[in-house]
C-alpha cells in the first residue's frame, strides 16, 4: 500500500507539472527532505501527506485511492438522476442498525419510518 501511495505522490506532482524543488518550497521543507519523502526513504507522517495534498490541491483520499475513482458525497446532490449510482450492501440486522445510526444519527428510524 505504501508503495502505491508513494507512486501516486510522484504521479500527482508530475501531473501538476511541479518539480520536487517547487513542491518542497510550497511545503516549507528542503528539496532533499521532499525527495526522501517521495521515495519513501523516511517515515511519512499524516501532516506531511496533508501538506502535499494542499500543495497539489487534491484530497488525501484521491492520493490513496488513485487510479480508482470514487464519488464525492457532496457531489451526489448535484448529479442528474441518470448519473447517480446506488450501492447495495447486505448486512445483518444489528450491523445495519449500527451503519444507519453512524450515517444518519440517533434518529435514523424517523427518516425511514416515514
């Protein structure tokens, strides 16, 4: 997984037409520190990953999952009905209730009982 993320970091930097030096400057780190980060020669912390994402204007989810695509939940409401997709997940009743509560809050039953 880490190898994939590191590869994606390089891919996104190159897609943005940015040099390692430019990215490092925007992240307020040295070019050599950035180079070690990009090739995985040092431990990468979440703060560094988020800083990189901010520089290239991508989300951490995009960096981790690339080249797979996903639908941003905030974009769903702007989609036309024919563009929307549905996801079906089969769960045991107790797990279903846990998921519904996590997504919709404690009053989820009021939403579905109407």
